[in-house]
C-alpha cells in the first residue's frame, strides 16, 4: 500500500475504486467499505483507494500510524486529505468533477448511506447518483452496520469506551481497542516488587478509556501474550500527568525496551487507585495478577 499525504500528491492516472470518510477507528462499518473497494480493485483491475478526511480531532479512536497498520495489504492507496478551509469550501459539484473524476479517475465510488460532501454538506448519495452517467462512474452504496439495534459509529464506540465497556467496543470495532507504541524505560518499581512491567506512553489525541486496571493482550516480536495493564499516571508512586499503559505480561521474560508493542484491552477490572504505600500497592497488584491468571487459565 502507498501512503499519499494530500490530494495534490496523488499521481496515478489509472482507473480506481475509491471510498471516502473520516475512518476514525476503522470499525466494522468502515471495514465493509474497505473490503468492497479491495474486491473491486482485484476483480476490475483498478486501483483501490481509501481517501481519509483528516479532521484533526481530539479523542480519536485511532492514530494515523495505527490506521496505516490496519490498512496495510488491504488497499493500493491510503490518501490523507487535510480538512482545510479551502477544501471545506469546494462545492459538491466540484468535488465530483475535480476530485472523484479529476484526481481519482473513479470507475467506482463506494460510500455509506449517510455520506455527505461539499460546501455546506450539500452533496449526498442522491447527488452522486445523479452524476453517475455524466461522470462515468458506478455508485455503490453500503448499508450501515448495526449493533444492538443502533448504527455502529465512532460516536457510539466512544460512548461505549468512556464507560469502560471494552468488550462491547471490540464487537463494534472488529478488533480489540488499544494502542501501539515503543516500550520506554520506567522506574523499575514493578521489577523490585516482583512484577516487571512494560511502559508505553499513551498517544496524544487518542481517546483514553477510564483510568484503571484492564486485562490485556499484547503483541510483541510476532507473538501474543496475555497480561494485566494499568492505564493512568501511577498516583501511588508518581506526580507525573502523562498517561501511560503499564503492563505485566504472563509468560514473557525478555527485555522489551525499545521494541514496538501493540496492546488490546479485553476487560475493565477496576478504577485507578492511590494506595497508602508500596506494600498495599503490591498486595493489590498480586490480587489483579491472580484474577488475570484465573481468567486466562494460567497456573
């Protein structure tokens, strides 16, 4: 897959199947759009493209780096489209003529039922259908995915994560919510207390679920490990405000400093707490580890 930063940097003049959207989280609804353009690309011998509108939002479900990882080997191009003032002022008609046809030479346009575009969000699937013959593309509209009688959306998933319901969020995302990052040297307190941990800084701008203890799964060096994580600022031993995920992985004994690791959250165990001292902290962590081992069937 080729990553293209900006519409003006896209140079392929061949035919394409393209889908548009914010793609915050790449949930199951987004995955259906991606799967459709991928299948069209393979079947019709056209380039498959995801054009993602970069809204520069806070509390996103997925960083740009994570989106790249999720889309690798799925489509031919990921085009990052900055949501600038100039872009927002493009008329719906010009969006069709200048971007869908002019930039992407689209043979197929794949969107969800509520897709809106152009200045004032005038454009919709009905306008796309009206221009279909004149602009020489085929419009494919994908129905929304639903979960518990509600449309799956980034908003719904964010509401769910803010409640700590990570397993419910996973059913809508199609994968476990978490982060990827580089393991940093910590204060080595966990090692002195008998549970060495991996520390990763929480990505700036990405939604933080309720601070506290979670069961987790970590992927490192091509293998997966079950474990238990704390998301927060370690109030018992630190006054730092930066949020980190600190994880103890069962059956992992290697040195992970400097390595990239991906964490998926499985279950919310309890809120973050400030203990009276290291002994109380250790006793609580021991209980969390025992719970985790029982959950994963580890003796």
